[in-house]
C-alpha cells in the first residue's frame, strides 16, 4: 500500500484532522462522478468536510480493503464504519482513485457511498 493510503487510513482512524489534511495538496481536486455537484477543489474543503464527519461520527474507522498502484495513481477499495452521535450505525464503502504528487493527493475520483 502506498505511503499516502497508509497515512490517510491512519489519520482517519486516529481522528487526527491535521494529519489527514496534510495528506492532500493545497489545490487538491476531488471529483465525484456519481454526484458531480459534490465535487470540490482545495485542502480547506477537505478540512471542513472531515471536521464535520468527525463531529457526526466520532468513532469512525477506515480500512483499505484492496489497493493497486500504477505509478502515481492508486486504486483503492475502502470501508468506513462507526456510529453517528444520534446512535445510528454508519457504513460506507467504495472505490477511490487517487493521483499523488510525492506523498500527497493532488486529485481523486471518489466513489464512496453509504451502504443501504
């Protein structure tokens, strides 16, 4: 598994917002092909999104189930689980395709969604 994927998984499971944000380039671009209106650009949006998620699901844990690397691109299958502050179980699964520059993500196609 790439350094980026390992660092990101650890930061999510440790609920370490600063470590998580440092995994992304300042001009990181997140494309959500199945939900285009949710796509965004910027490390600060990563910070805002994850701060909200950590507040809503304070025990979230992330697991990379499989990953394949091709140069600066990693294809990874993720599972994230936890319990929302209202007691509702949360489970999200999907694939993220990430382009990195060094150990930081510069762009990703994000296909994670809640499990029904």
